[in-house]
């Protein structure tokens, strides 16, 4: 387990993403995925109130609802670190004080719990002063409905402004960041966010740790081996000279350790200085072992350096 600095939250080194629950994974499949994750020692679920409003027939909150049902049926709420997000649900698409508080109440109902362990600001809203959003978070913390807060998809400037406002005005303070970061998407994180995380001792939980599936090695070629799906087309965009170098090095290291390629990519991410745990999701229980293997896979300094160089 890894501690989130400044908190009493100890989390598994792999954060289970649940954006597909209620979308491509039905309730039974979602339960099976969470069961297998928990059996492996996992305790950290990442969701959002907007998951999965984009799917036909969905309104948002489907993932939270399934998680809430699982927690109730398994009776394991106290063993789970529960993270959800605010700011993108169709009914609460804002970081205004009013939207944050209303969205939190809705999330608590769907999750069937009295508190959210880590509440993320999902997307920034530049027109809302950071003090207003932080003020709403502070009220939720004081009421015991939220324990800690984090920032996802906020600019480095807005995060810095928020931290300064928290220190100046005694408001709830971000303890974690959730940026996009992986072997083929490094530039923005390493230049903009990593210095803030290091200076402010913030935990980092990167999303798209497998670059939309590209770093599993499944999508090789401009059309991807996975067919013509949106996911395949998106992943295959990384198949340029740099992407080929990265996959080649991943193949070599995976062969040495006798593990899947995706396990190596997540292990590299987990072993980066500012990263606490990558976020990764599985569409089926059978995909989980490759993700879980990354937790115990320790890459050598030469392997880490080789991947870093290949992806530069």
C-alpha cells in the first residue's frame, strides 16, 4: 500500500478505473472485475458522476450506482478508498459552489455511502473563482461528506492558484493530481505538473496509463489490429517512429520478465518519482491479471532508463 501524503488514506498501487461500468461492462461483469481486484488486495476505486453519460440511454451516474450496489452487497465499504469526481455530470456541469454541493449529494446517494474519500474537481471552469470551488469543498469536508480533495484536468496555473488560496484562506487543500501521463504522453505532465507535485508533495494518479490501449501492444499499424473501433483508431495514432521504439523496448523487457507488454508500461509509470498509482481499467475480469502484475513488477534502472529514452 502507498500513503497519500497529508492523509490517512493508504491505497493499492493500482487504481481501478470504472468508467466502463454501466457502459461496456454490465452489472455482473463490473461486480466480477471488482471482486477479482479486491481478492488481489486492491482497495482503490476511481469513478465520476458523469460515467457514463455519453452512452445511449444513460444519464450519468451509472458507474457510481453499480459501485454502490457492489459495496452494499459485499459489505466492504470500510475497506475501500472511494474516489469520484464533480464537474462533468449533465445536471451539474460546473464547479460553482451550488453545483459542487448538489452533485456531491447525488453521488453519495448513488454510492450508498455517507462519505467520499477523495473528491476530484473533474474539469476546470475558468469563470469560477478557485476560492468558490474550494469553499464548497471545505463545507463538504467540515460536514464529513468528503474527506480529501484532488484536481483532475486543471491547468498547472489554476492548481497553483488553488493551493495558494487554500493556504491563505484556510480552505480545503488538494492532496492529489490526476493528469494524463504515460510512455507516449509525457511532455505536458513532466513540464507542467510534475514540478508542482514534487514541490507540494501531492500524490499523482495518472489516467490513460496505457495510452488508450496502445501500450498493451494490441494496436500496431495505423489501422490498429483491434479493428475499426474508435478506441483502435485513437490508439493507432501513436504508431509513429516514437511509438514503434517504445513498443520494441516494451517487447524486449516483457520477454525478459515473462509478463504482458501492458504490465511493463504500467510498471514504468508506477516507478516514476511523483507517481503514487496509475489508473487502469479492465473490460473483463480476464484482463485484470496483466494490470495487477504491474504492481509487483520491479524494473531495473537500466530498463527504466531504456524506456524513458525510447519514449523521448
